[in-house]
């Protein structure tokens, strides 16, 4: 043919439309993240109504849009690598200083009932798994890794470090032993951190700690060793709420701890209301809130024992 038909572009199965021969839909790809994500749109050519030719559809083709991928910041990656190495070295050094060297034969321990701690030790393992995984998730996201990669590394690293605490450190320690329930609670904490990362309805729930006596003023070691030190911590399940305010800065909580009368443990249950520290910090600016995210583990509160 010697004549050329005029064509408009029509996007099927989408809400995009042609405007002055350019795609016009601001923000459509604003939230597209991840290295393996792509948006595919079907494109057909439709003859103009003014065209004298009976041709209505031409060959169907595809347009594939690739959103901007996250880039790894190697300076930040170096910082995280150094922090990882230093914290791991310091942590294991402190563990040996607190619990002694692992120089006996392999053996198990009755850590559910036999340690006289009424499961506060298991809860401490749960907190380590939960908060350690959250820290790694934020760290690797800060480095610039994709969401899937960050989660895979966070789960793997947390599981490896906490497993090493049980085997070989505790398993060959004459005063400790391999703790099956401790390891289970480690993995449960890791699992909760990952589920919370992917389920928005869990956003306002959290697990936090507080203490009966200030651990900094009391010069308490990094890892609890005595009944008094274990009993100083209260483990909280909290729910964040606005409480008649425009922002969610308060948390209602249910807490659990233990106290020892002589050698006999006594369970303690608490109800409290307190602050979510990162959300409180957001009142002074978003950047300040991001810098104090690590304070989310602490739960300053007013409480009553049931």
C-alpha cells in the first residue's frame, strides 16, 4: 500500500493509557523493588477511527519494564563486615569468660526444667534470635542488598551464630551442655523476625525487655549467670497504640519473669504501659527515629504484678 495508517497504542489488562504518545501514569513504578521483579504490559496497535483501512489490530508485542535496581554500597558493606567480625569476636570471648572453657566431653543438659530458671533462659534465647535477625535485616538493607538476599543472609547468619553457642561451646562445657530447647527457642526467634518482616498485620506487635534493677548501674555482665541476674529481666509481649494521640508511641504489654526465694523459683506475671522508644523519637524527626531503631528492644514502662 502507498498509504500509511495512523495508529494509537492501547494497553490491555492495565490502567495505563496513551497521552500525547507518551505513557502517563505517575508513580506506577515507585514501589517496584527487588532485582527479580519486572512488570510486563501487552501492547497492541489499534488503527485510528479516521483510517480508511479495515485493519483493526496488528501484531501484538510486549514491553518489559525493569525498575531501577538497588545498588550495593561497598563502603557500607565494609562497615557492616567490620562490625560483624568485631561483635562476633567480642561475643564469643564474653561467652567463654562467663561460662568457662569447653574442655569436657559432649553432653546434654535439662534446660527446660533442670536449670531452675522456669523458662527465662529459653526466653532470653528467643530474644537473641529475634533481635539479632532484625539487626541483620536492617544492616543488609542499609548495605543495598535486595529483600530476598537480606532475609537469606540474616536467617543464615543468626542461625549459624546461635547454633555455635550450643555446639560446640555449650555442648562441651562441663558446666553447661547441649540445650535442645534453647536451640529451638533460638530458631523460633529467628522465624518470628522474618514473619514480622513480611506480614503487615504484625507491625504493631513486638517482643521487648525491661529490668527490675538498672543493669548499667549494677555493672551486670553481658550474659546472665546467676539466679539474681536471670530474675532481673522481664520479657514483654507488647502492642503499640495511639492512645488518644496522633502517633503510636505507647505500648500495652504483658510481661513474664522469675524471682527466687532462696533456691526455689517463683513465676511472675506483669501488665504494663510504656513507650515505644523509636516511635517516641520520631516526634523529633524521621532521621532521628531511624538512628535509634535499635532501642526498640527496650520497654520503659509502668507496670503492676498480677
